[in-house]
C-alpha cells in the first residue's frame, strides 16, 4: 500500500473518531449542565418551601399568643335575646358557644325574621372579633417579629426536619449541611461539616428567611450538598463507557497505523537489505568463480606461485562469504530467542589484546595504526568468549569501513573500571563519523547511515545490531559518541564478574 493512501485513511479515520469523541463530550457537558439546573430547581423549590413553613410557624406562634391573652382578659360576649323573634333552637345556642341570657317572655316571641336578624348580628360580632384578633397578630408580626432571636424563629432542628421532608417530597434524598447567616455573611449557626465543605469550594444554595423583615435584619438559609458531584455523575455515567470505547478505538487505530508505517519501512529496509546482500555475496562468488576458471588453465597449474595465489584468493573470499552468512544467521537465531550462550569468566584485557593482535595486520594494510590502553585493574567479566570477540571485531571492522580517505586511520582500544562493579571497553577511531540524526538509530537491525548505502562500503546493516544484542545479553550497555567528520567513539559497559 502506498504511503499516500495510508495517510489519507489515517486522516479520514482519525477525523471521524475525533468528531465522534467531540460529540460525546459535548453531549456529556450538556447533560451535566441540564442535571445541574434540575438539581438547582429542586433545591431552590425545597428551601423556598422551608422558608414558607417557617413563616407559617411564626404566624401560628403569634396567633396562639394573642388567643391566650384574649382568654385571660376577655370573657365570651353576652347576648341579650330580649328581642328575639323566635326560638330557632335558642338561636343556635348563640352561635355555638356564646353565653345566652334569655328574657322571661322568650317563649312568646314568634317572629322568625327577628331571629334571623339576631343570628346575623351575632355572626357579625364574632367576625369583627376574629378580624381584630388577626389584625393584632399581623401588626405584631410586622413590628415585633424581627426582634425575636433567629435561633427561636428558625431553630436548627426544625430547619433540618423541614429540609428533609421537602427534599424527599421532591425526590432528592441526599445528605446536606446548612447554616443561617445575617446580612453580610455573618454566621449565626451552622451544622458540623458546613464550614469544611464551603471551604472546599462547594457553592451553597441561598434562600431569604422571613422576607418581610427589614432589610437590615434579614437572615439567609445556606444549604450545601457534599455528594452533589457524585449524584450528578451517577445520572450521566452511562455516557462514560461510550467515551472509553471511542478512545480505545482511536488508540487501536493509531497503533495500527503506526504498525502499518513500521511494516512499510521494514519492507523498504528489506528491499535495501536484499540489494546489499546480493552485492555482498556477488563479489566473493565472482572472485571464487574467476579463481576456479584460472585453475582450469594449464599454465596456472604449472606455476606453483600462481597456484598459491589462486588458493589464497579462494580461501580469503570463502572466509569473507562465510563471515557474511554468519552475520545473517546470528541475527536470525537471536530474533527467535533460541541462542545458546556459554557464559564464562573472561579477562577483558586479554580478550581485547587478542582481537587487536589479529586485527593489526588488516589495519596496517590500509596504512593505519592501532593502539591499546588496557588500564582496567579488575578485568574479569562474565561473557561468551566467541560472541564478545565478535563484538570487538565488528566495531574495529566498522572503523576500517568508514575511515577517511584524506587522513591515515588511527584506532584506539582501551579498558577501564569506571566503578567498583563495572568495566568499560572503548573503541575510538578518526573516521568520517556519524551524523546526529543517524546516531539514534545505528543499533537498529538493517539500518545503515546515509553513507552506508555506497557499494564501496560493505555490509548489511547488521553489525551494530548484533553488537547491541550481544552486549545486552551480557547484562551491559553500549552507546556511541560522534562528531561528524572527525571520528566515532563506542563505549561498552559490562558488569564485573562477582
């Protein structure tokens, strides 16, 4: 699949999933807003009813007080029925409870019209009495009620009972805390947890108590709900799985696209690898083929010197071919995690010295030099000798491949103990160096720096990957430092044998 098609699919699918996620988030925000408004309406209605009930309580209080005063200072009205026009069951017993004084000639009165008028007068007098009583109560409420302590007019127990009743009637059974404050926010009294909840940032719902009080004497009921957030969330939590599934789909899609790009890159690397491998194998095979043809020449067979030369060519090219095949097989083996390691105590100083001695002739062939500084006082490490030898050999071989043409090659290999538990092997060269953008990827399998695709530089991009794999299996680490154009420094850190 072309990269352009992958990018188009990525943009379309990502836009669709992000759009779906945005719709879900907006819907959830609207649901939260709506639930908050509904919650606020219920609470506002409830505390308003509480305020109304407290006003009714106060009216009843003053009405009872006036009735008690009236009972103490007034007797029931006396009604003279001297002019009654008829009995009519003693004028309905003077309107149910009035004390009746009957004249001596009451039984002789027969005029029903006069009796009816008498009833009207009695009711009128009773009405006027009740009206005057209510007027006194209203006047008392208007002039004296605000002077009563608010703790008596709205005590905390009554407020809590009324709040619980009203919230339950409105379908809202949540724990709450409340306080009564004066104008300006001065606290009169509050429940135990009110202050801590308000200090935590929860906004209270506020209702004026006794709105008829003078402005300077008004009090306010403040109510907070510590579990409001959980209540709102519980009503919209069904949306959360939808958002979670959308995020999972988005993450899986992004991961799939990343894998697709990696596969695309690996495919390109694979093609480059095949091209390089073909060239790497073609050269020694061609050399061996030419040498074989020379052996069929009688003149070559008759010349011992030519025969030795041809044999040397065949031997060298065979070794070269086998070395390349081993690199491929080594990486294949370790990718399958089927490697068999023979870890043993090895003297790193002796191992490095052995590799350098073998490699010295090859360096001198290109007019270069190689020096060693084996300063590690404790050189014993736990490694596989064959693979550790290959690690150092690969680093030295890379230094020769990427040498500078305008300056003689110089290699330096050193060992030190940077700490009591570690050993460092450092391989330095004065070659062409590695660009900064390539430095981060040089240990990737099949990766070759930008100069590495030249066919005069042999390799598959497996050498440093193999080095990194081996050092990691030995429990160590490797890093590279380089200035492009002036050389490279590879630093291997291994744990000491203990």
